[in-house]
């Protein structure tokens, strides 16, 4: 089912399969961080294993602000 989701995202967003796999992996990380663990566990169980290309470890989301830029570059202007 994971491959089907990646193919659907690739077609719908006109992305390469590799880009779609990264997008799906990002979405799953988002859900993992924000949804109850029981729900996330069921989602992962139903989707099956992620393809190897989407398993690369990106920079943690906590290192980025809401606009995707690094928090390290944000200065306090109070």
C-alpha cells in the first residue's frame, strides 16, 4: 500500500517517485509527531514498510521555524 500511496502522490503532484517518497515520508513524520501513537501505529501497519529511498534521515523539524528556515538564523528583535 505504501508504494501505491507514493505513486498516487507522484501523479497528483507531478513529482518523480523519489520526490513523492520523500513527501510521503515527511507526511508520516508529521503524523507521528502530532497524532496519538495508537493511531500512528495502525497507519504504519496498514501502509507497510517504507521504500528504502524514503528512509534517509532529514534534518529534524525542531531545528526549523514555521517557514522552513533554520531557527539558528532567527534573531530575537525585542
